[in-house]
């Protein structure tokens, strides 16, 4: 569990640096290896910036950014919530 937390913190720290630079310079991120990168220049190619700019989004808005259907986004959400519930039950 400690290793998982460490990896998660590293991801968050790297993403914070990346999106902070993009936000300050108002330029689209070019760091495609970043976990938060999306091909959506209106949100500077960053999911973190997308959430900060738009707040809660409906499945259609998310699907537009990820080039998936809204029903696929719903499937992903359902699968993720099941996995999260399973992990939380084990803690």
C-alpha cells in the first residue's frame, strides 16, 4: 500500500508541475507522456485544466474530449466505481 501511495504522489507532483506551467503560459501542453494529457487544445491538452475550467462535466463533454461515446464513458465510470468500492472494502 505504501508503494502505491508513493507512485500516486509522484504522478500528482509531475502533473502539478506540468499543468501549472501550461496554465501560467496559456499554452497547450506538448508533454504527451503526461498521464493528464488529452488531445483537446481548448483545455490546453490537460485534464486538470479541463476540470478547473469546466467543473463538473456531463458524459457528452467528457466523450468529446476523449473521442469516445457517452455510453463508453458511463461504462468506464461504472467499472471504476466497482474497483474503488472493492479496494475500499479491503482497507
